[in-house]
C-alpha cells in the first residue's frame, strides 16, 4: 500500500490530567500510545505536531458561551459553589470535575481542529489525533466522559473547504453528540457502529434514527449485540460503508476509532481483536480522501495503546509491526505475553449474519433516498453564514 503524508498531533501534557483513581477514563493511555509508537520507530515516518490549545472564540463555533464559562471557572476546590450549574451543564456523575479540566478540553479540541486545518491546506493526506474523539459532549452539556466535542468543531472546520464530510464512529457507544449536532444537515453524514440495548448507555442509536429535515436519511446507525467478532464486524462495516460512500460521495472523512470494542475492555462487551478496527481503517484509507483519525473510548489502557499504535502504522504504509513488543517498553504493563496483538475471548456471539443483513437492508432503503447537492460555492457561503465566519 502506498505511503501517505501523515500528521501526528500529540502533547505530553495529556499524561498530567486525571479523572480520578476510580474513573475508567485514563488520559495516560495517550502517553502510553505515544511511547509505543516511538518504540516501534514510527515517529520519523510522521509529521509530528504539538497539540495547540483551542481559544474560547473557536469553541464558541459550537458550544454555548455560558457553558464554556462554567468549564473555565469550576474546579475541584470550588465545585460546591456551582451546584446549580452542575445540574444544568454536568448532570451525570461520569463527568467529574478535575484539575485542569478546561485546559485538557482545549488541547483535545485544538488538536482535532489542527488536523482538520492541515487537511484543508493539503499539508497532509491523513491527520491523527489520538487525544480526540469525544463524541458525546453537547452544545451546552457534558456527557459520557466528554466535556467539549472536538469532533463537531473539526467537522465544522472541514466544511469551510469541503462540500460533504462523512463521519464514521466505531466506538462501542453510539456517537450521539456528533449525530445530534448534524441531525438536520445534508452536508454531514454520520455513521455509527455501536452496541444497542434498551439498558445500554446512551440508550440511542436505533437503525430507524435517520435524521430530520434536510438531514433526513443522512444519519446511519448500525446497532449491534454483545460479543460480535472480527468477521461479522468487518462484514457489516464494509457492506454499509461501501454504499454510504458510493451514495454520499464525501470530500473528506472523519473517523472516530474508540477501541472499547476490543476483547478485554473493562466497559465494552464486544469481542474484537486488533484486526477488527484495523480492517475498518484499512478499508476507509483506500478511498484516498482527506482523512482525520481520532481516538475515543477504550478503558483497558494497554490494549488502547496496542490498537492505536497498530492503526498508526497502518495509516502510514500498512506494514505489519513486529509481534513482539520493543525491548524498551515496560514489560510489566504489557505482560504476561509482551505481544502487540490480542486474542478474542471464548464467548457466545449474540449476533447473526441474518440479523446483520436485515440491518443493512433497512439502511439501504434509507440511503437510496438521499439527494446530493452539488453547488459547492453556495454551500460554502451558506456554511460561513451559519458559523458566523467573517
């Protein structure tokens, strides 16, 4: 596979943030991934950029001003003074207030927007930000470990130069925040592959959820059941994405690569090995469109680092990495086998190919109704007005 010009955006500051010892989200997984990427000697093959911090005026392109003021002001010492605001802006216990919260969010968002800008300016063909992918945050509300929606902000940036942007989400949780932001848009198609059950958070993502108004049929949802394996996941992903791309004809793609789908994740209930997400990324890479690749969920840090390192190599030139982890990596973390790749578990797969085909048929029936708007100039002018760009 042809080697591509790839940007990699990172800041060691992510290792200093902490959601709390009992919280499953560990920002340190970003540093672990970086160390593994470095140990495999992938950095010289990348254009490395330091994460920039997003300014408040840039965050206002999507987020509510009062909500951002709350994020700026609240901290663990004064949290009690913001009890009213907490009920409005941060109603769920899964989004704790921690030291440096706003700085952390600004770095995430700034990194994703930088990736979008590099693609817009044709500096690179692919941009990677493993610190991004926070797909649950709403315009004025924290949700699902997410405070600022870096994905929406990056897509808005891409829309300044691209007529149509495709968003793909392979996190185990439904990409509800991004979908909601573009639910009535026909310029952004959102496509989420996720676990769906009545009692599985965020309780959304049925195949019948297809968008509204101009955005009707531009939201694609692929609800899956526990313990899906690589074979089935790759099957429904390729089948769905081929039709989505053929019909929507995107000019740029944003792909959220949450790896809480991997076997052994402490929250997720899927049963993928690294080859599951890898084959999905490989399939999208072959379209040779500007591609922004982001992180997301993943709560067994050593497997997150394994997965994102493997995907980084794949995005550069798709060369196989050595199975044995490099010697200078902490062997205690990746023990007992000290291997890059992971095995699936022996668990009952609750999905069937017949069910997957039924899901695809319903998606196909929605997709055949979409219409492509081809006036690039009018669309970009319209978007600038919507985003209040001078």
